């Protein structure tokens, strides 16, 4: 429904009303069970820490958000008055639809903290962090990672170098692969250096070359294999470093920048699409992406109970870990392999396995996250056409 | 009842005319020293006033002729005049805010813990958002160029090392013409290939950074002075409204969102190096100064509290073991060849990834944001502009 030029598009009032109803019910549920069950242990400490970060950031945004809401409500009132003055039902409908949208945004802002951290129902918290906890366990869940002491990254205990939680686990796994590639590269280079020197030797008689190292096909093959391996390792290393920095970006910005910024942007009609996209990206990449990465990793062990005190973490561990031990050995940094052996056999295996680990598993998690973002964005009034185009081009 | 409606409509038109006249004679709130914008804003005001007068005439004519069609047209156009005035006012307000808002205030408003070093060292964050965006792109382009210079040196060094041959002519080789040639540094050919690979990434990063820089120059100089006011005027004309709305959306999103996103990138970039690339056994991110560039621009990854990239000047560790080998023909001995010490490949990979993310990945996110904003705004203004396709055409 458009007038000439100035588009008074009537949004779907039923969808907005449904959204408002859902948020209202959530709010009521939160009020009905105001006492949030305490989350104990490392998981509780992790959620508290994230809540502190979020609150620190959002506290500075309250004025901004409330100002934006008031501006929009004032503008909607003016538009409604204009519609009343001109007896234009179209303008009045637009003002009403916008009022509902602003109300939905206001509810989201005011209850964002509850939705992410505190919503409880029937004595159980059902907030976003708790959904994540249900999926990956709230106890001593862990993942095999040789970059952390003990060889296992305990999810909620974390590591000072990588942080805590699923994103910390992802960074640990990535660092493990980076170290493995670096070591493998050094080993291949060490193996190749004397071979290449040998290949460069040429014997001359009467000024004519009578034998050169490069004429030895076996030697030449080994040198070329080393070149090929190093080239592949460079690609893998670039990808791994990019993934590490990307994870750092997500860890620092999704919950503290994208989500609050999205909530504020969603208030204004002309930034609603962007705001919805930001909210969906913030939630998707902070909660969905690392969670699915963990779930698709076969070394992940879910544990809901905290570890027994008598168990030494990382050494004795309850649960299935057969394949994890095998794979952890493959990417263990500092493997003292024979140089030539690594160049021909172990190097190939390593590159193959690292390529799968670097490209395949994160890609599966990324696809699942994008499906989530795609489903959530329209619900929030967002537009994700550009994002999908970019992803398809990258693909 | 009919008289009441007429009175309300007349009152609204009167208010609109008052608003339009006050706009056309208002002091220009824009403080970015672009005087040409005054004239164009005046044109916008005159266009709005003319339109309001035309609407009044049509409305009077409609009342006189009892033509519902004319009355409806007048009402619709009255709304559009109101909308145009609101758009002009909002655009002016936002632009003047952008000119007066300082990058240091960005930190306070958005609750960021620390300010990027590039802003800290330049007047303690007193740059406007436009100045801040320009400072960031200048530094990013300089860093990308420093990286290219560093890699260029590496490539040269590896080329020379791999092609260096010793010719062993001992004993009676002069009489027997028998000898042995060896390339002692031929094992560096692996690193040569990697440096080549990195050079490709570095070139893409540099092209992207320099593209961002010139785009910003174009936006500041051409877009604002010529196209944005033109779009505002076009929107004041009834039959060009869709085009005008679409153009306003594109230009406003470029003129407001693009610099804003670049300043946001400046705040995000130092976070990449906080724990990321100095972790584990990877070592610190060290850049070697080559070609007299002194790691220009590397401050974009630093905050006031810590440096993200450490610059190692020419002739010092860890870039060189001894003295710099000038690649000008001096030092033809094998000992001198050892001094031709390029970067470690792993270090070049880390540095290149970092610069690639800042110069290519973050701008890609920026483009998604700008395109989504432009599409929403153009839809709001009456015509949906597919900025992605427009970008493809360009």
C-alpha cells in the first residue's frame, strides 16, 4: 500500500501483534517467577561474566535507546495527527503500525537482559544462555585441544589465552591447528632444505654438465612434494589465522555491539531492517554458531555434572574419547617426526585432516547459523538479502 | 462538518508554509565549511514553497470546482511537502551532528573501554566523524602499503638467495675443466612461493584500502556538494519523487553510514590483536620496516594502552641478524648473503591475515550494513533501490 512517493507501507499488523504478544507473555513469565534459579559452578560464573559485560555496555545505551523511542513515538503521534487532519486512513494505519513496531522494539530493549540471561519458567531458567547450556552441558563438558594444558579444553573453566565457553573452545581448536601447521611447515622445510641443496648440485666436465641433482627423478619428486605441501599449508594457515581473528571478533562484538546496536536501530523505521539483521547476527553468531561447532566436533564430550574432585582434569575423564585421542595425537604440536617421512606421508595426512577440520566443520556450523539468521531476521523486521548475496558470492 | 475539514486542511497548509519559509531563511546549521550547500538548501526551500503554493491553488480550485480528484491530489501532495521538509530537516540535523560529533565522544556514547591509538595521538579524539573516518582509511592504506613494501623486500631477498650459486673450482679444474656448482640457499624456494602467495593477498588488501580511501574522498568532495542537494531538489518535484527518494537514500547512506562504519571499524580493529595473534607459540605480531616506510599505519591495531603490531626497524632484530644487505650489488659473498634476512613466513602470514581482515572483511560487513540501510531508507522514501545491483553495475 503506497501513496505517491512517500511509502506508507502497512506492515503486517498480525505478525507484529503476535510478536508483541510473545514478548508480553515472556515478560509475564519472567514476572510470575521472579526468583531466578542460581546457576552454580563455572557455567554460572561464565554467564555472570557475560551479563556483566553486556550490562556495562547496555547501561551506556539506555539514554540513547529511550531517546530514540521517544522520538519515534512523537513522530508517530505527529503522523497520526496529520492523518487525522487530512482524514487519511492510510496515514493513520501507518502511524498505528509504526506504534506497534516501536512498542515491540521497546519491549525487546527493556527485556533484552531477561531474554538472554534471566527468563525463568516453572523454577527453571529458559534464557538464551540456558538453551546453550542444555545443548552443550553445564558441567565439565570438554573438547580435545592440545593447545591447552592437559590436552582438553574444559568448556566453562576456559583458558586465559582463549577465554571461556564455546567460542573459547573454537579458538583453542584453531590454535591447535595453527601450531600443528606451523610445526609441520618447519618440519617440511627442514626436510626439504638439504634435498633442495642436493638437487641443485651439478657436476661439470669439460664445461659440460654431466650429472645434476635435478636429473634424479625420485629426488625431484620429493622436492616438488615438499613445495606442494608447503603451498597447501600456507592456504590452510591463512584460513586458520582468519578463523581465529574472526572468532575473536565474534567473542568481543556480538553481544556487546551488534545486539545493543541492533536493538536501537530497530526502533527507527528506516533502520528497522538493519536493526533486525544485527539482532539476528548477534544472537546467531554468539549462541548458534559456536554451539553447533561444538556439537559437530567428534571430540566434544557433554557433561552436565561438575567433575569429581578426585579426577585430574584432562587425564582421567569419564565418557567417550576414543577417536579424540587418536586425532589429538595427529595434531599434537612438537611431534618429532623424521623430516623426510613427514614430507611424504605424515605431511599429506596432516594437510588432508587439517583441511577437513579447517573448512568442513566450521562450514557446517556456519550454514546452520545462517539458516537460523535467515529464519529469525524477517521475524524481527530485518532484511538479509545483502548478507545472503555476500555469502553466496563467497561460496 | 465540511467547513471544519477545510479549516483543518488550511491550517495544516499554513503550518507547512511557515515551516518551509523558516527553513529557506534559516541559518545553515552545517559546520563543515561547505558554502555551496547553502545555495542548494535555499533551492530546496524555494522548491518546497513553490510546491506548497501550487498545492494551495489546486486545493482552492478543487473546492471551487467541487472536484474530489483535485482535492485528493492536493492532500497527497501536502503530505509529500511535509515529508520533504522533514527529510531535509533530518538530513541537515544528522549532517551537522556528524560534523560536530567527535570520535572521542563515540567512545563515551557507546561505552567503549579504550580509544584507538590513531585518535588518541591526534588531539585526544577531537576529530569529527568525517575526519576520523579519513584518518582511519589513510592509516589503513599506509599500513597495507608498508606490508607490500615488506613483502617486496622478502620476495627480492628470496629470489637472490635462491638464485645464488657457488662454483667450486678447486685443484686442477682449470686444466680438466671439471667443477661442481651448488645453490646453497635453494631451499628458500619454498619461502619464495609463500611470499608470492602473500603478495597476492597483500595486493588485494592494498587495493581495497586505497579504494576505500578514494571513495571517501569522492563522497566528501563530490557527493555532498553536488548529488545530495540535487537529490533533495528532485524529490521536491512531484513527477521525479521516486527517483529523488531513491537517490537520497543512496547518498545519505553513503554520506552518513559509510564514515560512521569506518570509525566503528577503527574502534574494532585493535581488538583483533589484543589476544589473537600473540597467542601460544605463534609469537608477537612484528612488522619489519622496509623502503623507509617505518611501518606507517600500524597504529590502527593499537590502543593507547598497548601496541598490536610491533615495528622492527631496518637493521635490527628480528628482521636482520647483522646489517642490511642493500640488494644493490654489494656483498656478493656467501657471508653477506646470510645478512639478506627476510621475514619468517609465519610472521608474514599472520600480518597479512590481520591486514586482509581490516581492509577486506570489515569493509564487506560495512557494505552489507550500508546496502541494508539504503534499501530500507529508499523504501521509506517511496522507491526501493537495490544497492547491491547498483554496486555490481559500477
